[in-house]
C-alpha cells in the first residue's frame, strides 16, 4: 500500500549517505504497545489512565504493516508490550513476521496468560528475549499489588520455562514503599531463576502511579538503603546478573533524562497506532499525535510530527532550563511530569532542584511516604477501584 511503498522508497536510500535512518535519526529500538488489555491491575501501570479499548486496536495486518515499515526504515529491535501483549491472539504470527524481517524481538510480559505450548511457539517463531515483571518475591504481597490471584506462582513457572527453552530472561521489578523491603530476596530470586538481567525500577509517577502516589512513595531512607543494596549486589554478582537501576526522581537534585529527550531517541506505538515519544505523552492535553493509520509514513511522522517537534531539542525551553549548563544533558527532565506537577509541559521538571516547585514536591513526597496509607486504586478499564 501507499504507506509501505513510501517506506520502501525511504528504505531505498538507506545505504546512501544522509539516509532515512541517519537523517531522520530513526531510533534503533521501538516499543509496540499491542494492547492496553491486561489481566493484572498494577496500581503503578505506565499506561494512560484513559485506556484504549480492544475495538480500537490495530488489526493483525496493520501491525504487520507497521513491522515491515519499521524494518524498512532501519529499526533493528522491537519490544512487544502492552497492557499484556500475550492477550493478543495473533502474537505468535506477529513475532514470526518480525523475525522474518530480521528484527530482534523482545516480549515484555506479566506472564500470567502464557502456557508452555504458547511460549514454545513464540520461541519457534523466533522470539529472542523475554522480560517478566514481578511485583514482589512472595505471593501474599505480589498478588495483592498485581490485583491477580496466583499470579506470582505463575510468573515463577513461566520464568523457568523461559530458561528451559533457552531464551534469555530479564526480571523486571517495579519497586515502591510497599515492596522495597523485599529487594534483597528479589535479587536472590532473579539469580535463582537464572536471569541475565534484573531491572530495579522505582515507580515513576504518571498516569495510574500518580493516582496512587501516596500509597507507593518510598521514604528517603528506603531509597538510600535500596541504592546501597543495588551497588553491593552489582559488585557481588558481576558476571552473574546485570542490574539496571532507576531511582525515583522526586528525591533527586537533577531530573532524569526522560526517554533520552522528547522525540530524540525513542518512540512507541499505542494500541490504536499513535506514534508517541513516551508511554505517558497522551496525559499532556493539547497535543495531537499522528497515527500510523493516517496514511503518512512512520519516518515522516517521526521527522515532521507537530507533537514530537513541540519539545524536541532545547528551543522550546523556558528559564531556568533555557540558560542552564545541563540543558543538553537532561533536556529539562520529563515533559509529562512537568505537565502533571507544574501544569505546563514546557515548565522545568519539578524534580529539578532549580525548579521553583522542587521544594514543595520533595516535601509532598516525604509527607506521603510517612502518612500515605496502603490503599490502591487498581488499574482497570472501569477507572480503578480502591482496595486495601
Ligand atoms: Fe535540567 Fe532544566 Fe534543571 Fe537545568 S534547570 S538541570 S536543564 S531541568
Ligand atoms: Fe513523557 Fe517523561 S514520561 S516525557
């Protein structure tokens, strides 16, 4: 079709100097949110609060066309994510298609819907890597956080099958006040499961996590202990387990370089085909994101999208970012966090100590960590139900 032939035309100049991939700065890896449907209800889910319904999702053929186009413009890796990507009946077919195109494929999953047969079929289709999320190291807490009975036991089982099928495994552990005490055991669990990598990801507060901030915010002491623990484990487990570590930036002095800078190194495609600079971008009102359904090639969307260009680079910045020495280091932090906390996406991320809001944010974090209570608003299509 026309979009694909445009992509092929783009691809035809790939080998020449100033090719599409080079001149458009196409990211090497793209995240595909196949669906927002998910059997788990994690209160810190990175999906937007306004979840896209199953009926809006791209069809099998549309996703295949997206994969072909991504391969044609120079993308090398695709991460199948969600929601829960295994909720898509066509996942094996999509992995096979990606694999036939020579793309490296990663499955980011909660694992609870997988059978051994389906995992084996994914491996046969060319799946290269599996990442399984854990909510703790034992069922009582983990199943409460995920809002899904017997989920933890199922995850352990799927992690074992993953290694039996000789697929590399990453354990992803999202950490917060209610499970940080289990981190030592989570590290041991990752080693016992023969994972190559553990992601210790402290919750970032947008979307569902922002709704649940008071129940999730760690204390400063917990974060200091967590950092020391990760540093010691990295040293002790050199060559056994690589550990990635994401700190919660409410407690930092400088913000994170979110997504490597808006529209610089990363995009994801939403279940209905919108090309987004990050998973939370639709929380910013007043931005219209282009869709792969619009008839424009993905390379052109990446280059020309008004929404992607709005906060690209440094030209949009206000003070204190505009004259700051770090502006090309962190690109002003996170636009979604600036919008959520300062009410303007072009504001300095309040995680930065130079933001006029920083002190208030830090104090809020401390107060919520001490007195926030344990109740979660669970993530679901009904808008969440508070439970203890
Ligand atoms: Fe980064 Fe802006 Fe803070 Fe400077 S003022 S450190 S550019 S967020
Ligand atoms: Fe959207 Fe940081 S999550 S810019």
